[in-house]
């Protein structure tokens, strides 16, 4: 009979696995972006790499998310990490053998993106399955999102400094090992007591203190965060390496400051969550982040050193809150499909925004590219809020109609 380990141990292992998986995926991506920016000297070259990563997930995630609702989520996670480790190891071997760097970078990152198309919904489904609901799930999502974002940002720091000091091949070999660590962490949480990847005992679901928010607005709110962070990760190296003519080490140092901002966001979220709802934190955080993004492309390295951690601080809290909202709204039997739709929709939008921002940047300046990205973040957050308000008005109208019908029935 499978042995169930304590929830606290399970949560620690899942957070560790999320951190190492995010670190591995993004070390691969950032290293490729730095090499392409150095060789091609355009943001469009970097943008096409991120599009190659976004495209398979945009197409496949909504469909593969359904698999996460039917199959063993733990097995899916471990399988994704195993395949990713093999793919990640293939790139340094290709480069060491004298293969063309550009072809190898695009192929390896495209293959990792195929794996991510199932990993994102499977990981969300495993969390919903194994972590108790309510306040426990809310706190866990904060740690999980911070671990993921910290892994993404630390990958830029590690990638920038290691590429400059040691070259790409040793870094990419280290990168392959991160997936093995993640797979071991998830293996250690043990199997569930019931077949099909679902626990035999029901997981507590937070009792909402208000009517459920519309799923469409929650998906939009969560997904636009993926667009912002992906396009920003392509725009920043183009700005630092090409327009400011600084080295990969400077890029890594700026992202290290961003990592500190994300760590501070985790503490900030615990403080603000005691006084404000997740919806308010998400909307205010994303709106503040959009304004900071506009300013980041206008003040050089000194401005980035101040504004990037500030942006990471507000974005991190908004990202935690939007994840909480979406995970609380989705049920255990359809959460894979919901997060698959969010991941696919977000990355489909990423392709469009990436092409737009890259074209603006290459034909004008990085400052204009940052402004375009900030405008997208502002408009998408505002639209998500409009959808939520429309749904609230519709519910109030329905309640008034129901009360009127009851009164008329009583008169009759």
C-alpha cells in the first residue's frame, strides 16, 4: 500500500521541484537568448527564440491539459523532467561536437516547450490534488509562485555570469542536472492511495465568501502575467547587450536584483493578504507593474537597478494572487484543462506581443518596446476587471429579477 508522507513535507518537495524545473527551463532559454543577441544584434532574433518556445505550448496546452485530469499527475511530472533532462543534455553535446549554435538552440528549446505544454497543467493538477485547500493552499501558492519566478530570474543571473566566465557548454551540462533534482523531489512525495492520480480522501476547498468570479476574467488575469514576464525576458537582454552595449554579467546582475524583488514580494504578499482580497492585490499589482515597465527602458543601467526589483515586487504579489484566484475557482476534476487553457492562451498572446514589441524595438528603441509592453499589461488588466464587473452586474440583475418574481408570486 502506498505510503503517504506529511503534507508539509509534500509541499516543501513540490516547491523545491518547481524551483529547479524553472531554473532548468530558463537557464536553457536565457543562455540561448544571450548567444543569439551577441551574434545577431537584434531583438527579433531573440524574439523568434521565445516564439519557438511559446508556439507549441499555445497550440497543445489546452488539449494536453485534459490528460492531466485523467492520468497520474505525479508520473506526468517525473516523466516531463526526465525527458527535459535528456533534451537539455543534448544541446551542450551538440555544441561540443561542432554543431551550428543557432540550429541547436532553436531545436532544444522547441523540444523543451513541447514538454512544458503538458508539464504546466500537470503540475497545477498535482498541487490541487496533494495540497489542502483554504488558507493552506493560499500560502502554498505564494511559496510555489515565488520559487518558480525566483528560478526564472536566477537563471538569468546564473546564465549571464556563467556564460561570461565559463562559456555556454559547462552551464548547459549543469542545467540538465536540475531536471534530475526536480524529478527526485516529486518521486519522493510518494504515490496516492487511489488509482488515476486522485486522492481517496477529498481535499478541502476554500469556502468562498462571495459569488465565484467569472472564469474568463481569471484566466485573462493570470495569463497576461505569463505574456509580460516572457516578453520582458526577451526585451531585457536586447536592451542591455545591444542598446546599452553592456556585457552578460551586467544583465545577470540586474536580474539578480529582480530576484531579490521577488523574494520580497513573498513576504509582502503575506502582509497584504491579511487586509486585502486576492482580486484587489492582483489588479493593483499588475497595474503598478505596467507603469514601472514603461519607465524601465528610459533610465539606463542605474534605472534598471532600481526599477526592475520594484517591478518584480509588485508583479510577484499580483502573480501569486491571480494564481490563487484561478486555482480556487477550478475544480479538482478540470484544473488541468483550466491551466492548460491559461497557459495556451497566454503563450498565444505572447507570440503576437513578442512580434510587436520586437518590431517596435528594432525600428525605434528599447524604450519604445518597454512602453508597448507596459501598454499591453495595462489594457489586459483593465479588460479583466471590466469582465469581472460585468459579471457582478449580471449577478445583481439576476438577483433583483428573482426577488421581483417572488414578490409578484406572493401578491398573486
